[in-house]
């Protein structure tokens, strides 16, 4: 299980978490390049919450937040859960804040990598590890 920690965004929008900081911890999983790596096949609950915000609205008033999977058995990235977040208030010159939470059950195999991505990563607010987090656990 991993949660919390400082987060930074990569050019492709995937979020890299700092598992050694804040409230982050890993048990029974691997962590590699921003992804949680499945070591034992089974049914997992995966979840991610991101706090989005800015001092003013960007030109695009929506962004996508998703949980995705890479697997050795398929060449591309697979979408597990995706949310379209509308994030700007009526007045475009005022500060705003919006959150997105995703969670669900997925079957994973050994070697599968699960990660979260935000289409506009510059909007993610990590703060103290309680407003933006990502993790999974076997059920």
C-alpha cells in the first residue's frame, strides 16, 4: 500500500510520488518510476485523489484524471478509471480549488504497474500528503 507523499509531474502527465516522505508507505508491492508494481496476482482496490487548484483559470476549464495500468502482456497503457474534471468557477480571475477521487476493484497479475496521471499536472496541489494521494491494496 502506498499513500501520501510529495508528488511531481512528468512530461506525459503521470504523477511520480515520493514514497519516502510524508505518510507514504509500501507493503507487499513494489514502487518503480511512479508506479506501484504488483508482486502477487489477485483482486486489488486501487484509488487516487488529486486536489487541483490555481490562482486563476487556465484556458482549458477541464482536465482528465485517471488510474492506468502497464502490463508485460500488452504493449500500450490501459485505462482502469478515468474522470473528466470541470474545474473553473464562473469568474475566471479568482482562485479556485477542485478535487477528483477515483477508486475501484481491478484484477492484477504479477508485474502489472499501476499509476495515476493528470492531463494538466501543473494544477495538482500536493500540500502535505493528505489532499493528493494514490495507492492500492489486495482484497
